[in-house]
C-alpha cells in the first residue's frame, strides 16, 4: 500500500500541470476587467453571459470562448473566440477602446484570435503583434479601428487568415505583405484602403484566397498576380479598378471563384478564361466591359454561378447555346437579349436564381419556366405580355418574383396564395386588372408587395394575417371604398395614393406602431386633417397631397420628431402655418446616411425613385439617397397670416414651398439660417417689403421664386443670389430692382434688413413635392433588414460563406 502511495506521488510530481499557465489566466482576467471599465454604459456589467465563467477560482481552459492545447501536453491558450461579445444589451451606446486588447497580446501561444464585431475604437498598439509569432488566424472585422496597421502584423510568418474588413484603417504597409510567405487567406474588405493594388502581393506565392473587396483601390490588376499559382479565390469587387482584365488570369489554373464586379474594367472578356477548368463562380457584372457574350462561357463544365449583367456586352440571338455547365445562378441583366426567354435555360435543372431584367424580351411567360422550381425570378423592364400561368404559384421554392414594368395583363390567378414561400412580390407597372385574390393573404412569409400602376379595382384583401409584411404599394390603381386599415400592425411603408378611396382618415392608423411612410395622395378624403396624426410618432414621410382636406393644420404634427418629408399641398387648408413646425427635429438636423442603406447599396432588384418637382422641374430623387432629403410642401392651399420666423430652425430642409397661398407680411430674415436649402418657392402670395439680404448665406440655394407678390427694393447680391438671373422668378411684384432682372436701382435705394423683432413663429415650404411614389424597394428592404425581418438576396459572397478553419 505504501508503494502504491509513493507511485502516485511520483506520478503527480512528474506529470505536467493540465491547467492553463497562471500568466495567461491573469491576462484574460485583466482583459475582462479592462473591458468592463472602458464600457460607456454603466448598466452593462458583463458584455456576454459566457464571460461569467471567467473567474480566478477556475481553470481558464474551461472558460467559455477559450480553447487550450491538447491534454497530453502542458496546456496553453491557443484560441480565443471573442467575436460579437459586445452586443447592444443596453439602450446606451457601448464603446470599447483598442487598449482593452493589450493584455491579450501577452499570450504568446495564441494561434487564433477572433475579435470581430465588437465596436472597438482606436488604433492598434504599435507593438501589438510582436509576441504573437504563432498566430495563424486573426479576425478584426466589423469594428471601428482606425489609423495605420502595425508593421509587425506582416512579420507573422504562420498567418493563414487575416480579416480587417469593415473598419476605418486609413492605410497599410502593403509593401511588407510579401513577407507573409505562408499566408493562405488575406481579407481586407470594406476598409478605407486607397491606392493601387501593390505588386508585392505577387510575392505571397502560397496564397489561396485573396479578398480586397469594397475598398478604394484603383488602377489595373497588377501583373504580379501571375505568380499566385495556388490562388483559388480572387475577390476584387467594389473598387475602382480600370483597364482590361489581364490575359494571364487564365493561367491561374486553381481558380474556383473570380469576382471582379462593381469596378470600371473595360475591354472584352479574355478568352484565356476558358482554360480555368475549376471555375465555379464568375462575377463580372457592373463594369464597362464590351463585346459579344461568347458561347464558350457556357462550356466551362464546372461553372455554377455566372454574373455578366450591367456592362456594355451584347448577345447574339442567333447563337445556338447548348450549355455543358449546370448553373445555379444566372445574372444577365441588360445584356441585349431579344425575342422570347431563351429555351436553353429550361435545361438548367439546378437553377435557383434568374435575372434577365432590362433586356428586350418579348412573348409570354413560358410554361416551362413556371414549372421550374426557381427561387428568385427577376424579369422586370422587358416587353413580356399575356397572363401569368397558374402553375407558377404552385411552386414551393419561389421566394422572389419581380415582373415590374412589362405588359402583362389579365387577372391574377386565384391560386396565388399557394406560393406561401414568396417574400418579395413585385408586379407593378403592368396592365393587370380585376380584384386582387383573397388568397394572397395566405402568403405568410410575404415581406414586400408592390402592385402599383395597374388596373386593379374593388376592395382590398385583408392583409392582417401577413404579419411580416412591412412594405405595401398599391398606388395608381382603381381601388375604392373607405381608406383601408386592415394591414399588419408592424407595417413600415404604406402607399395608397392615386386610387378612388373616400371618407375620413381612419383613426386606426394610430394602431400601426411602426409606420414610417404613409402616402395617400390623390384620393378623395373628406373632413379636416385630424389631430391624431400627431400620435403616429414613427412617421418619417407623410404625403396627403390633393386629398381635399379642409380646416387648419393641427399643431400636433410638430410632435412627429422623425418627420423629414411632409406634403400637404393642393388641399383646402386655412389658417396659419403652425409656429411649432420649427420644432420638427427631423427637419432641424442635416440628414445623415443610415447604416442599413450602405448594407444594400448593391441590391439586386430595381426600385422606383421618389418623383418630385425639384428645382422647378419634374425630377426623380434617387432612392439610394432618399434618406438624405428633407422636404416640406404646403403650397396650393389658403394659408394666411405671416411666415413664422421659426422657419430658420429647419437647418436640414432642402426644399421648401409655400407658394399659392395668401400669406402676407415680410419675408423673415431667419430664412437665411436654413443652411441646407436648395429650393425656395414663396410665389403667388401677398408678401411685401424687401427680399432679406440674409438669403446670401444660403450656399446651396439654386432656385428662388418670389414672383407674384408685393415685394419692393433691391434684390440682394452675392453668393448664390448672383445666379438667380431668370426675370420670371421675380416678376409681378411692386417694385423690385437689381442686376438679376437687369433693372437698375435708384442710388438712394438701400437694402435695409427687416427688423430682428419679427414674429417668432416658424415655417416654410417647398415647390410641390409630387411624391408619386411607388418608391422604394431599396428603403423597404433596408428597414426590414434593420429590424431583423429579412436578409435580402444580394450577390452571394460565396468565398466569405466558406467556413473558416478552426485551429
């Protein structure tokens, strides 16, 4: 028994400790402590529940998100999966500084470090990577890192995966990248890197995957790529690359994915690409490529995903195509296709995505396509005609159907509700007629519905069971009855304009707790503008133009703190412009681009722009930039009294129209404080006195119309006022003079500013925002994405979908 006890003691003495080293444990505890201290939210005690296991009384090899080496050797920390540990668990903003990471750089055995998606700010420490010589995998994407990248990073000779995407690094010591001889993956997506792609990348001869997507690289693709013989994935999308696609690309025989879309590449598709026998994904869309699409592209047997649209390519309709490949994705938008939808597509039995939009296709919707189980079908902007085959809606795979702006006609099939997997249904701009089938409410996955600009009539189906539906555009049809309210409670965008709806605005609109865009223009609404409109606190866009509204404008609209676009023009409104309009926060601030817009910059399906009378002409505001606009139109009413001076608070307003009313008094001096104003229309009122010199401060102003008033004195000079040289913009006043109308002023005439003791009331207006809107796939998808409803089908990044190798 004594010998056994001695043997056990000896084993214990000579067996290495199976716990993690004390110094590494302390480094991790120091990181946790530093993390909590640097968090700006005092209510956030622990970023993630997984860190609760990090305590001094336990082995760090047993902690969550920590991986140690095998038990048969002295244990050390080799991997930290710390991605997304800072989530928005509090209403306050969370800020983590880059110095928080300092303790982690003392763990010399570390081979994998994943810090993606943590909102980390600041520069990486200069000596950060000196100790991490064994690092194989480093992921720092989706943070707020800035400054230059430490040169030591490029001495990590075992590094196989590097992801610095979605940060704000302003530069990289790219000349030293060539020292990474064993690098397998380099991902620099979505940063702020600027300049030519450095030729030194060609020194990385072991490189297998190269991602430089979504930066600002320009110039040609460097010839040094020729030496990357083991390269499997080359992703240079979303840059400013120009010149021709180099012929040597065809010598990179291991390439499976070649992604060059959204650049400025010119010339023809090089024939050397036919030598890439392993090629599965070819993305050349949205460049400046020209020439004929050659049939040999369809003879690459391994090809699965082919994206050629958005170039200057042409299609030979007489060419006989017999593909040797079996495609899953085919994108040939704007490729000059003519005639009927090509029959050879019917042989692609694995097809999941088909986009033939913006071509010259004719004929009917083919029965063979209706019988294929394709997930996404986009045929918008062609000349297709006829009715839709009922078989199309028996599909269990169909999730996107976009047939916008064709010549389809007839009634929708009654079995449309059988396609329960449809998420996006866009049939706008056709000649469909009759009633919308009640079965459409059975499509429980429906997110976006656009039936605008057709000839649908009668009452609407009950959409309340479509609980995910966030965007509905039914404008420019012949729907009738009272304004419907049987829509989902969480709907975001509701467009019902240009129909035959009647009656009062229903109070049930206040039940739509997330409503942001409400457009009911050009209907016959009776009664006054109700006060409860001010209770829809989420409204950003309200369009009630030409709806026969009467009475005064309720002060409660000023409670809509998010309101950016308001159109009450062409009604019978009376009374004053509410002074409280100057408190509209959404118009007080200069709009900034929101993050979800950036997420969908490359959205696949086309959208309709917002049509307005912008700067005295009918124009379309791009939906890409719609969130940057703030507009107000109160024109064509019977509003009276003075223009409130509180207008000057609306510093974010770009378009203001209060023309064709009976406003009187002086033009407020405060209008000169509206620093974002681009168009100002005060015409056809009874305004008197001088045009204030303060308008000279408006550096963005390009249209000013003060015609048909009772204004006098010298027209101000300087700044943008010197460009207002159309006499019609100043016509029919009592006595204006100045250079703009080529009428000299008497020497004794002075442009005396109005008194600053003007009325303290506020508001403005702009020239008829004819928001004829079927507006917006892009904004709709962005909103739905932002709330977690939907991740749209974009160009798939097949490379990024590949799982990273865990150590």
